[in-house]
């Protein structure tokens, strides 16, 4: 019998995040909010399927957990 995934591998992305945005994040291996801290908002927004509404949903969920996006060179 196959073993269930460990909790750390399960997604904790917001429930209100649309399927296209979820697929966009999965395409670069992102399944947890903490992983987003390695990316800038600009990088995430550039993913196919990611829009301003999804980005705002992610930003709010990250703020609630004390996480933030990294600053890109263009934003500095």
C-alpha cells in the first residue's frame, strides 16, 4: 500500500487560489507558501496562468504567516 505524502509536502496554498494559478506555481515546483519567499512578485506574476488577483491572494496569505516575497533587482 502506498504511503500518504508527508504533511510538509502537501500544499498550504490558499483555498481561493484559482486552478490556473495553482498549475502555474506547480509548474515551477511551488506547493507551499514558504517556497514563494524565494521569488519576487514580478517573477510569480510572469508565470503563465498567474494574474493580479491570484498574486494578491498569495500576498495576503503570506502576510498572515509572516512571509514575504523577495525583492527583485528591478524593485530595489
